[in-house]
C-alpha cells in the first residue's frame, strides 16, 4: 500500500486509466493527474480513423466527462511537469507549483519523430498524434487535394485510407521494402498494399523523401531519393515516435529507448513508476525489455500499478494486442509477431478474411488477423494462457480452434 498522494504525469491512456483504476481499487488519498493538453483526457486511436472523417465532435473522444473527475475526487491539473526532486518527493510544474507525492507515476507517452529535411517546418507539413493535429488535418481534407504521406506504418496508412476515401490524391512514400514492415508479416503487408493500391493510393517503397519543395512558403511537392518528384499540396509525416523520457533522465532515473522499469513497472526509485508508451519494461513473458505503443499496453500497465499501489502487487505479464482500421479492413494482432521463423495462413485471403499464425521453434508466438475477429480473440485467450496449436492445426480449416482452449 502506498501512503501519501499519487501524482500522475500525463493524462493519456495510461495516466487516465491509472487514476480511474486507483479509485476503483479503493485508493482513498489524493490523486493528481497532470494534463498538459488543453482538452479533457481523450482517446487517440480515432484521431487517424473515425474522427479524421469529420463526422463527430471532440466530445466523442473523451474518456469521461468533466464531472467524472469531480465525482471521483481526481484533481485534473492543467499544467506541465517540469522537474522532480526525488529526495524531497516533490514534483514541480511549469507554473511553479510544487506537489508532494507519496508515489509518482510517469505516463508521459511519446511525441512525433520530426522530419529533418529542407522545408519540413512549413505550414502544410503535418503530423498526427494529438487531438489538435487531427482537428487541423481534418479541415484540410478536401477532394482533389494532393497529399504525400511519409511513412507506411499504421498511422500513415490509416490516414492515407481516410484521405483517399475523402477524394484526395494520395501518395505514400516508405523507405522499407514493404508497408508496416517493422510490425507485421509479409502476408499482411502484401494484402494491405494491394487493398490500398486498388483504391488509387500510390505506394512508393524503398525510397526516401529527401526534400520538400515550396514556392512562397506553399508546398508544391516532394523529391525522392531515386530522383523522382511527386507534386503535393500537403505532406503528412508518420515516421514514428520518440518516448518522452527527459523528465526521468533529468531526475537521474535510468533511461534508454524508454524509461527503464522492472517487471513491476517500478524505476530504480521505489517511489516512482513509469507506464505506457514511455516505459521500457522487463518482460518475463518475452524474456527481455519491451517498449510498446498500444492502448492495451498503456491500460494494462495502469491496472498493474493501481493494484500494486493498493496492496496487490503482481509482476506485469500482459499479452500484447493491437488493432488498426484501414479503409474497410480491420487488422488485429495478438502476441508479438516478431522473431518468428514460420508463418501459416488460415482463412481466405481473396475473400479478405484470413490470419497469419506466427511460429518460433514450432511454438505459436502471435496471430495477425484480417477481418477475422474470432481468430484474434482465440489468439488472445490461447497465448494469454501460454498455449499453442501446431502449424498443421492452424492451417487446417476443419480444425476447431475452440477445442484448443478447453
Ligand atoms: P499518450 O497517449 O501519448 O499520453 C501521454 C500524455 O502525457 C500526453 O498527453 C502528453 O502530452 C503528456 N505529457 C508528456 N510529458 C508531459 C509532462 N512533462 N507533463 C505533463 N504531461 C506530459 N493503439 C492501439 O492499440 N490501436 C490503435 O488503433 C491505435 N491508433 C492510434 C492512432 C493514433 C493517431 C495515435 C497517435 C496512436 C494510436 N495508438 C493506437 C497508440 C496509442 O494511442 C498509444 O499507445 C497510447 O496513447 C499510449 O498511451 P500513453 O498514456 O502511454 O501515452
């Protein structure tokens, strides 16, 4: 059990969930949630999906209305954390206010990785992580506008699909040899590439944008590393994120590609935890350190820390899962589909309903499903329990997956 106030820095998925779970778990002392965005805490996934289409207002994104924070006695503090005095257990905010903590939780998330090429600072070069960025972008999406998307990761492709559906001319430029190469198998990359191409999106692989061209401050196009030029009115950059580790680093906490925490999500300071996108945590399940960027990771980390702070400590052992909506297709992933040595396809790719079962040393490590929610839920249950089925069973359409859960 923790004595004294819990101060949470960052009111994204992880920070909000921690505050809510602490109250749900009976935590009775002060909770302050430091929110540096000018909105009630909100969900990010719709920013590149439904919200971008422009049919709903920002109120549809909030986790809870304002009265929730009053009713649950959660102090939502609009400010930004500036420094931590670990010896005095004090957090100082940009406004100059200092807050005492019994336990401090860093849920600072990640920020856009910025493009470092000529003209990258022009007004028509945009990013997509915050509500303000999505709000600004959705007003720009007018039929006929030419947009170049830099990066064919989840966010770049989700944006591209929405922009195309709204009648824009869309080119996607990606340095890797296939789309979403870091995250999914070639089977899934190929499927999504062909689906996006069929809608008229032009995908350029194995090339880099080397500069953005402009006349009188207006973007006119981009130049590629192979010498080609693509005309454009708008450039949207989706080249990944950087974890917000600076606050931790300045307080002499250990950081690498994230704030380093153990299997309990604790830093080396027993009074400070880190959760969500910013946390590089020790995973017993995967035998190494992981930093994940997903809603599942953020909310499950939060629940784990809430349990610890209310006297029910348990090592974090959540099974990663993720989704991405691209046009009419839903991609869902369970487990970690990296480091596999064999992929077995179940279902019908031509019908747009199939899954890639990924194996390492004959053991199932992850499942990527396209429009097959049943396979995904099966994967979450089976992998969550440490189970497996053979590659032959996965490939056999007559094999009843449910029987493997018994
Ligand atoms: P964040 O949501 O980044 O929140 C961190 C908060 O901390 C931010 O508000 C930040 O401004 C604030 N902060 C940082 N420093 C300070 C400071 N010093 N003081 C105060 N506040 C600070 N995941 C999925 O699983 N499925 C999806 O389909 C999906 N789609 C996505 C679409 C988009 C457009 C984006 C951007 C992300 C998407 N994600 C998706 C990823 C998911 O949203 C993130 O993994 C999740 O938001 C991580 O939550 P978090 O609380 O760790 O970090």
